[in-house]
């Protein structure tokens, strides 16, 4: 079981890496500059009426397209080992296809990478973080199997142009959010909302696209460029709401639908979609008179292509949900649907500390259980925590974020003590940014961005001082107080 250590100072192992992350659409701005093409998020934020909570856009955001040198100053000040950022596909390939490469787009990322390297910050590049070229969405986006080739063509250009200096690659950020939130619901662009069908087609295409790019790197670039490449999955911990076997099975199903759907094909020995996912969807499909399962099958060759196609397990983890089975909820979800297929109900525990984001609560023991479960299910793969963070409404004195980072890093240290092979930790996010449908109403930054100032001024929050000391000392000291911060900002 999980038991929070009371030790006040604990050390991270030698070689453990600390970083911070962002994503292109959330920080760059420069949405229509220097030949960039439109992405699905440019289209979404310019739709009338706006689907975004505060009606905002990423047109300018933190303007990292122009202020990247300032961003690198922040990285240096924090002392992070690496910075995880994403490349905007349509900045490199305005039409999505590899026929026309946009030189100013290449220049931007070359300048950013070189500036980081000059300051001893290791670049960690996410190839795809949700901003699909609109031109490809018109052709169905991630539901069109041809995207496997389009994505491979795009990734090849990044390896060719940046791979001499970039040694850490992530193919795709959070397939579940892309497929379920974007295609199975209207939570993310392109708001397709075709649940029970589209998210499963997307899932298979994403796994194949990821695997093709992994093998491209493995076969044609690794020898020369000597880097490492993997994928990141968003992993929520689902805790049974009671001790009944029904609720235990509901929690297993929720985990398998949420992240097992992507992790099992890549990280398990058997490969393919997990049994729970295949069985649930096949059963429901039959009941609903579909001639075959709505979950696309994988051929033996596809299973083999995907299995083992990641050098590390990238985990984005934020929170935990209670899970139960309720047979009387028959008719609660649309049919067919992803939620109905899963057959579990997820709720928040009101006693857990709540962030500004409704979905986010502080549950460090859930993070610990998740890491141990990943160790158990997938033979202890090398794990990079590629996102973890806390939202507030704003302000520089962010005690809630400090408590969250400290409790989650404590859970991480406990997992290391249990033999989990966690090699890196990434804070989300370096700076405040465009939080998708919630616009600028939720702040995740270690640094505040003053979006009302023409300079888009960046200022360190108290949590930035705390994180900086953790990185400097390679230790978690629960009693550390940054004196200078308190004098500066009283
Ligand atoms: C991530 N969950 O999404 C995204 O990668 C970021 O772009 C985003 O800004 C950040 O988290 C904060 O929302 C999430 O299931 C996906 O709990 C899933 C979850 C949380 C965040």
C-alpha cells in the first residue's frame, strides 16, 4: 500500500532528469505568419460562435514565436535539464503534405533548438501535439488510414532537419485525448462527436502512424543520430469506489479503455488491443446488430509492427477518479458510445483538493499506484513523466501548485523505492498558455504570463523558485522556503 514518507529531505537518483513542457498551439502565436498553414485549432478558435470558454484564440498567446529567447532565459534560470516543446505541423508543411516545406518554419525551430543548446538545455521534441493541418482534417484527419503515410512524411523531415541536434523524440502526445476527445466527443478539435465509431478508427491509425515513425527512426536514423524515441499517453488512475468485485472490474475496464487501449499494443508482450477493450466492444456491437465489432481488428503484421515500438513509456499524469459499476445506469450513455462500451462510471471524491480545472484533483497516492501498475503490467519499462502539473486562477503565490508538485514528487520517489524505472520528470507547464477549450481561464505555468501587457511579461511564481531548488539540489526538501521570493513579492 501507499504510505507517504514523513522524511523531510529525499534525494533523486544520479542521472534523473528534470524538465518542463509546452505545446506549439498553446504558446507560439504567429498563427498566420511567415507562410504557416492553418491547423484545426486555428479553425476552431475562429469559429463563430466560439467554442472556447472565454472566446479567446491562440493567435498570439504567449507569442513564443517571437519571444523564444526569453523562454530560454526562463529555462536557464530554472536550471532544467531538458525542455519539451512541440512542432507545429502546418508551420513546417502548410498544406500538411510534404510537397512544400516552409523555410521560415524550419528557421524558427532551428533558432529555438540552437538557443537552447547554447544554454545547455536539451531539446525534447513532440512531433504531434494536437494541431493537425486543417487541409488533412478535410480528408478525415486521424480517421483516414492514409494519415499513417502523411505523418511519416512529416516526421522524416523533422529527423532530417533537426535530428543532428535533437536526441529525444516523442511521436504523439496523448492518443486518447486526440481520438476520444476530438473524434468521439466535442471536447477538442475537430469536435467530430462520432462516439463508438470514430475514436476506435482513430486509435488504430494513431498506433500505426506512431509505429511507422518509430521504425523509420530505428532503421534509418538511430545509428547516425543516436537518439531515443517514444510515445506519451495520458494516464489517469481509476480507483474502485468500493471493495466489490464489480467496482474492481469497472476500475480495470476504465484503465484499459483510458490508456491500456494504447499501452497494451505497444508495451505488452502479447501486443494488440487489451482483452477487456476487445471483449466489451465486440459484445456491445453484437447486441447492437453490428455485423462485426466496431473496434477495428489488427492483423498479425500490424500487431507485430506496433509491439515494442517505443524506447520509453511517456506518462502524462495529473489525477485520479473513483470508479464503479452501476447496472441500473442502462440508458445513461448514448448507444453506441465509448462510455457505454466501457461500462464504468467515474466520479470525483469531494474530499480531494480541487484545482482550477474541474477534472483536476490532488491525489498523489493514485500517481504512485499508477506507476506501480505500469511496472507490473508491462515488465517495468523505462518511464519518463512527460507531463504533471496543477492549475490555478492566477497569481504569483501558488501554494496549491507547490503542494501538488511536492506530493507528486514524493509519490514518484516512493515508486522509485519500489523499483519503478522512472528516469525523468516534466512539469506542465513552463509558462501560462492557451488551455484549449478553457482558453486563458486556467493557469498551469511555473511562470506567469501577463497576457494583458503588450510585452507578454513572464514572471516566476513561487513554485518556480521551489522547482529550481529541487533541480539544483537534486533533492526534495519539504521545508524549503525561498526567502528572496517573499521579500520581492509581499
Ligand atoms: C494535457 N486527464 O491534457 C495536455 O497534453 C496539455 O496540452 C494540456 O494543456 C494539459 O494536459 C493540461 O490540461 C490532459 O485525463 C489530458 O486527466 C488528460 C488529462 C489531463 C490533461
